[in-house]
C-alpha cells in the first residue's frame, strides 16, 4: 500500500501524517453510489482476483463495527431486497471491501496497517452525486447509525499501560493472543 508506484498528493501525505500523530481508534469514510457498509481489507490479497474475500486478523471486530452501523440505519437494516442496496440484505448490509471490489491505496487499509485506527466505509445511498434536496434525508437516515458507530469506540482494547511508578508508557506494544495485529499506546 502506498508504494513508490503511486504519486501521493500533498493532501494525502498530510492526512497520513495526521493519522500517525493522533491516536485515533475509529473512523468512517462516507461515499455515495450504493447502500452498504464495507470493512477492510479493500485490497485483495491476490491482486489478480476480483471479488475475493480478504479479511484482516481483526475480521470479527470489523464485522461488529460494520453491523453496528448497518443495524442502526433504517434503510440498510430493511430486509427488502427490492430496494436500493437490496443485494446486500442476505449479508446484513455489510461486506468485506475486497469481496465487493478490490482496490489498492484505500484509507481503511492504510489506517489498519499503519495506525491503531479501525475504519469502515459507508456507502450512504445509491446516488453517487445526490441532489441538494436529498441531503437532508440522507443525513437523517445516517445520523443514528453514525452515533451508534461512534459509541463503538468503547469496544475492544482500552486502558492505560504504565510503568511500576504509574507513569504512562508511550508506544507500548499491545498483543492479543490469536490476533496477528498489534496496537500501540498513545501519548
């Protein structure tokens, strides 16, 4: 991800620096064009394969996060297959990003691989470029789901790592048995 093959825009470099400097733990990227919640990896482990399931070591947690959003969204949680996003109903309104379509250089994959931040991608509606008068409805459809998702910040690993004198330890590595993905403490 973000190898020498890519020209990285100054704005992208600034966001990457920002993400590494502040210990974010949860984020969401909002897109238009479908009605589904995706989670990493967005890039297939096998670059020649399209629509190939590509889970992270934290697959279970990402599914919990994505479901927290999808279940609180009134349309995504609607069981009708005849609606926008209906082809994801049998999956609960969520899908592994690479299983839907694989692309390289995505922010969710970068966050997972290079920071402590878990990011999902929310496709907020089937219109890629909604009209201004549709934005109010889209906001109301997503408001409670966003709040529900933000509350998920209390799931997973949290606490203070300190030395024997009670002083916090910066950049301490936290490992969880059975999950091949460590996180580090913040400031």
